């Protein structure tokens, strides 16, 4: 059953307005940081910046594939193009003031593809503990050995790792989800989360951290750091900064908090001012990656919709 033309037109208008507002806030965020990063960017070659941006795009792709794996495990597999459109366009909502825009956008766009809203919301919110557990794991494997005392103040984060790993067991996740849906008087999930789904999504999360680390390593290399230690510290610095920024919810998108943590983690290979330039350049490149993927995903989905369907003949 198709929606009435007037209702369909309203939905398209609302989504267009959402996209324009989100793109506007995203572009404003990029432009607002330019004065802070202009000096750092001037010290980086264009090939190095391009390679770092490609690594960001790869990391963001891994995040989309992690979300897609969760959604498929919960019973709603999506084609790659559809998943990219819903995920990347929805993610632009994080640039709009208010924390619920990304999940609301993904719920609405997913509904048109047959994904129940509760399932979209579940997949969305599950990405964060998986990112947090895997990111802390990367930080534990890299920073104690290579950063030492410079990140000692963040040692308390290690206490969260076993709690998160235990909490991501499918029995725990399904129990919490079931309780939450009952309290909200919503029907239970038709298909519970499986161990395979958790492991697949965790694998994509680790792939994303690796790509983010390469992205930051290319930046710090251009700013004067080099060698395996700089690579290891870049991996740990980005994951630590993201995790801390997520936990400290009073800072919008981890603003400020992430930069302080990244500077501390990069201290063994970069002086404070240069490390701050690397952190700010990294944040700007990630914002550019968000905008690029949202635009490319939207264009790909529109092109797929415009391809005429031909009948198959025996």
C-alpha cells in the first residue's frame, strides 16, 4: 500500500529540509574551525591530506558496515546503497543541536525500506557500546606501552572495559532490550541479537579504529612525527579521544575533551602546540568525510531509484 501523493510530497519536503539544515550546520562547523587549522594544514602536503581524508572515508564506511551488520542480525538486511543512504544522511543529524536527530532520521528513512523503527533505534544505540568497548581495547593495546605517564590520568577508563565486554554478551543485550521494550509498551524484537552479530559488528569497529589511526598518523607524520611509535600512538590517541569525548556528555560531540586527550596521547612524539594542530586538523577532516559520504550516498541512492526496472524473460 503506497502513501497518498500529498503525504509522500510532505515527507520528501521534510527530508529535504532536514538534509539542507544538517548540511548547513555541518558546513558551518567546518568553516568555523578553518581559522584554527589553517596553520596546521599549511604544513601538510596535498597528497598527505588527500590520503588522510581517504582513510577517514574508509573509517566512516566501517562504521556504516558495523551498523548494517547489527541491523541484518536483528532481521532487517539492507542493500549496501540503501544502508549507506540511511546511515550517512542520518549521521548528519549530529551537527544539528540536539542529540536525537541522527536516530530519528535513521528511523524514518529506514521505515520506508521496511525496517521497523524499534529495530533501527536498537541498531543505532548498540553501535555506541561496541565502539566504546573496541576503542578502549585499542587504547589499552597501544598507549600504556608507548605513551606511558602522559595518559596516566585516563587510567580510570580501563575499569569500563570489562563491564562493557560483559554487557555486550547477547543474553545481556537481549534481556535489557526486552525490558526496555516492555516498559515502553512496545512489542518485543522479532529476532534477538546473536553472538555472530556482535562479533561481526565488533570486527567492523576494529577496522574503523585502524583506519582512523592511519588518518591521524598521516597528519602527525606531516607535522614532524615519524616511525612505528607515531603510528601506534595515533591509533591509541584517536580511540582514546573518541571514547573520552563520548563519555563526557556535557561537551557537544566531545568538543575540547577529545582534543585534550589526543594532545596528551601524542605528547611523546609531538610538542603541545603541534599536537593540538594535529587534533584540530583531524576533527576537520572527519567532518569533511561526514559531508562527503552523505552527499555521495544520497546521489547513489537517487541514481539507483531512477534506473528503470526491466522485466525478465524466460
